């Protein structure tokens, strides 16, 4: 099933509630990556983590809740983890009819 949420007041962007992009610092080792994934019960489902400054894992996480705020809070917490360069919400282009 597709678990999605809109940004409040803007229906142009539909975000997955249970899919997050996570990029780790270049110096982050495998043990730290695995620890972050374990902490959030995240499973790698895609991504290109070795593509320079724009590489990221795409991970599936347990649904944080039905609101945009719940997803935003989860992404903010992941982004603040040691070794994480940035985290972001993943949009669902297909759900908006864009291919």
C-alpha cells in the first residue's frame, strides 16, 4: 500500500510517510550506518550512496503516523544522528500523475 501525506496547504507534493532518503558523511563507517538503520528499524530499499555529494540511501521505516508533522519529526531526528549528512522526505511522483 502507498502510505503518503501532503505538505499542509500544498497538494503539489505528495510524500511517502514510510520512505526516507538518508545520506551519510563520507567519513562515516559501516558500523555507524548500521546503528542508525537499526535505531529506526530502517531497511535499505534503494538509492545510490556512492554518488558524490548527492548520493543517498532510500530506506523504508515504520510509519511514523498519518500527519505531515510526524514524518517531518522523524526526518529531523534521523538528520541529527551522528554520521548523517542529511535526510529528506521522498516524494511520490507517480501518485501525482507525473512520470
